């Protein structure tokens, strides 16, 4: 298959996936492993660092902060294009990774975190998957073609993971400043974590999260 034909066939994927395509997607439109190898040899495609069988069109914009997350999301999918997977998300960026995508706080992810709808296996040690058969649609949003948990869900997940309180506070304050988090709704969301974080009441906990430095509280 010629270079032009191959690039044209995978174009439906790369056009909506940040210039990326997976091997299984390429095969689904008739671009074989040999064809992909030729595209790499010709300089039309390049492997995405750290993401086996995920490729990027050479010259497509690179985002060092988000490309790793995007590539893992593609690895967790099947042959469908990204837009089809967004109709009923099968994998949603979560936790620290979601905070990075939304630009909240200053937490540095130690792994790529996702909520998935069923048990999956990736041959990677830097991916953390939490299985939830149904994640309510109100708990996730779409950011530049990537499904990401909402600010409120990020806060709850970080607290559930016993994240440092001051780090969660920065996430909350950033989210409120950008109108991504409703302070009035925050109390109900975090009420179950107030005691563990040393707060006298849910209302006091919210006050701490939105204004004052707090300790991480007892860890369980």
C-alpha cells in the first residue's frame, strides 16, 4: 500500500485524536503492521514515547504534559475512533491525572490514573485503573477530546485516596476561581471525609479547603 493511501486511511483517526492512531485502529481500515512500519521508516509516522502500538503523524503538535495521558486513553480503547468512545466513555481520566488535564493544583502524578468500565490489562507499570461499571455522566466532562472527571469528582477521589489536605485545598481553590467547582455543593461532596481530615464539621472542612492551609489528617 502506498504512503499516501495509508496516511489517508488513518486520517479519520488522526484528525480527531491529536494526530495519533493505534495499531488496532490502523488495521481496522486496512493498514497492516507492515504498512505502519513503512510509514515509520518513511518518516510519516513516529512511535509515541512509552506507549506501545500508538503512533503520531510526524509534525503533529506535541504536548509533553498531556500526550502521555492521551496515549494511554487510546491504548485502553478498541478500533473505534475517539469520538465514538466519548458517547459512553469506557475510560475516564481520574485523580491526579485529571487534575493535570484541568490545570488544577500542583500535584505531580506518579502514574496515569483512569476509571474504566470493566477490568482491563495493560502491560505497563505506570497506569492505575479503577473499575466502576457505571460512572454517572455528571461526574465527567470532555476536555479537548478527552473524557475527564469533573473538579468535584477529582476532589472526592483525592480525599478518598488520603491525598495531602493542603494539595487538595489548592485544587479546590483553583477550581472555584475558574468556576469549575460550586462551593455550595462542595460540603455534601466532602462531608464523609471531614472527620478523617481533622475537621470539626463538614462546613469547617469546606472552609479549610477553600481558604486555609490544612493538614493531611489521619491516613487510613
